[in-house]
């Protein structure tokens, strides 16, 4: 039996939207709240992401997870 309406319709938008919001907060943390720098960073291709922009990885939960791991690596100093 379905738990909620989104399972019935196959709509995962609320979950995807929530994941995107969490990633955006992490990116803002990277840039100490500077939205202009965060947006610029999100829009530029990154070699460590296969030469795609971080914002292009906001389409699926799997890609969002990949982006979150990348952000964590930056925070830990693993990736320049």
C-alpha cells in the first residue's frame, strides 16, 4: 500500500527539491554565505566532476549525491 500521494503518482519533486535545498546550503557554506560566488561556482564546469557544472548535477537524487560527496571532499581539503 502506498505511503503517500507522491508514491501513487510517481512524483518525487518534493524530495528532489529538498535535496537541492540541502546542497545549496552546503555550497553557501563553502563560500561563507556569498551567493554570487556560490552561483558562479555552481555554473562553471569542474574537472573533478567530469567537466560538467555542479548545477547540471541537480536533476536526479544519484547525481545530487555525487555532488554532495564532491562538496564534502572540498570541505576536507581532498579536492582543490
